[in-house]
C-alpha cells in the first residue's frame, strides 16, 4: 500500500465538534469546492462483471434544472472523468441544453424510450446513452442501435421471460451492454451474468454471499484483530509490539504508515516501538480497521475494494453527521466500517464480535440489537437505499442538522474517493 494511507484517517489533536468543523479534516478537494450541494444526492452502486465498483447512478427528487444544478454542485462531472455516472434525463431537459454541464467522458444519460427524441442531440454532443422501458419490436430497433447501455429491472419481468429477452437482445444488438437493476443477492448476480449482463445494480454488493459458520479468518486478519483488541483495552506498548512481530507483513505495513510524509519524520522510523509512538492509538486503530479489507489472500479482491469504498463512505458520514463528542464520533466511524465485516469475511457477525473487544454500543448495533448507535446506522442505510424521507425522519429524532446532511453526504463520498485513491495497493 502507498505510504499516504493514514493521512486520511489522522484525527486532529484537539478536535472541534462544532457543525462547521465536523468535516474540516476532509481532503482539500472537498474543502475547495465552489458550491455545496443543497439537496441530498442519492447514489446507487454500479458493479461490473469483475465485481468492481464501476460507478454510480446519481439522482435526487428534483425538477430537471434543479437536479442538474445539484449534480454540478456535487461535482458529478469531475467524478465522471474516470468512472460511470448514470444520470436520468428527459427529452425536454435535453432540448433545453440542461445536459451540457454534466457531460464528461463517463457520463451516461439514462433515457426512457418515450424520450427517444433526445437521442440525436445527445449523440451530437458525444454523450453516452442508456435506455430503459424499451421493447424488442421494430419500433425500438433503431433506438437500441444508437444506445450504449440497456437497463432492465429484475423485478419487472418473470425470470423465464427475462432470460429469453436478454438472449434476444444480445442476438439483435451484440454491441449493447446490459445493466440489470434490482439485483438483491449474489446468486441473482451470477444468474444475470450468465445471461450476458455487464453491469449490476441493487443491494447484493453489501449482502453476504456464502456464510460459513466454521470459516477460519486468515492469520494477517487475526493479528489485526488482536492488535485492535489491545488498542481498545489500552494495553501497554510491549504487548502490542509482541503481537505485531508475529506477522512480518504487519510489521512492514506499520513501518510504512509511520514513515508516511504526513507524519513529518526527519529520520526514517525503523522500529515498531517508534512506529507505534508516531502513529498514536487512534490513528493506528483506524488504519488497522480499514486495512482489514485488503489483507490476506482473498479470492475476491475486487469485491473487497468495492466493499471498502462503500464502508468508508458509510463510516465517514456517520462520523461527521452529528455534533456528538469526538469519542462517540470515533465509535460511529467504526460502526460504519465494521458493519460490512461479516460480508467481507464470509463469517457470521456474532463470531466476529466475539473475537473483538468492542464497546457494548458497537457490539449490539453490529448484532442487529438496539443500541445508542442503531438509529445512526439505520439512517445511513436508508440513505444508501434511496429512502430519503425515512432517513430524514430519523435524523430529526437525533437532533441532526438536516440542512447540513447534503453537504455531509457529499463530503463523505468525496473523502472516501480520495482515500481509495491515496490508499491503493502499490
């Protein structure tokens, strides 16, 4: 991993918990944006056939002009310089030129077949097009030949007819890439992939595939868990060093983190004792938790990276959405990350929490029981599932500043993007 790994996780020595400062340690790219989004933008993950998070569908319940304004404020065109940004748009909006500020190399405009009149203008602008609501009849043949993606929803058709529909679509339009929405499980994802789908949308990414009650956690992750437990219990430094020494890979990683430029060391850190002192307990705890997504010899590295991106966004949002004391916000950050550990490792959550020393509030919320953090996790899950009104109702009960949530959500998303960039594998 790059040595810049922990620069995005480092806490301020004297944290300010005021609303204005809640996201103050976000990356410079977030701080310097010209405009803050005033409405909550929802993002649905788009996963490709290799389990990579290829992009997102961006949306908000707004009239076309206001949606475009919100997406520009949320820096969607910058995101679409490198990854897919699927944006719904209507014929009237295209005719008015509202799509132009959103154009970028990977922007894909999603059209209903009733908006077919917008295709020439989008094509003239060099834009990519996705279609939904189409048929395989002759009336839509020319329309499909001009599209780049075709979107189908798994729940809108009987499976037997949908399979045949996909087969015919590929036969008639072999260059057209198929996106299937409404995929709720990994079994459904594999089924759609066997039908030739290239992209998948739905809740499947954050659901467990095969859970093995007897599964063993690899040694690197076990070492991390043991270190995390020692950190949580304020163990003495020699005990932590002894555990880290058992795993050469862990020793190397901790030294890399300590020698990151952000730590400003004039001389190279060469011992674990120095490294632990440079990093500090909180920074090291966060780093170890995040790195769990990239440790071991997982056969699903692409999926793990996708999960990490979702977990980082979730964790950062939970940390910065409230004005709780810093210690509580740190725990909310961990709740966001740990909430996907069972999916990551294919191990029941109960088995994982039994191996980790966690506060009662963290433990109970991860087990699906009532805790002080349950409303926070429920709120962020609702937002990630495009249930904005329900999420806002919970936010009100938590006395969260609803007017800030759009800004906090966008900052968390950008922070996670920047973190993934700076913490990629070498």
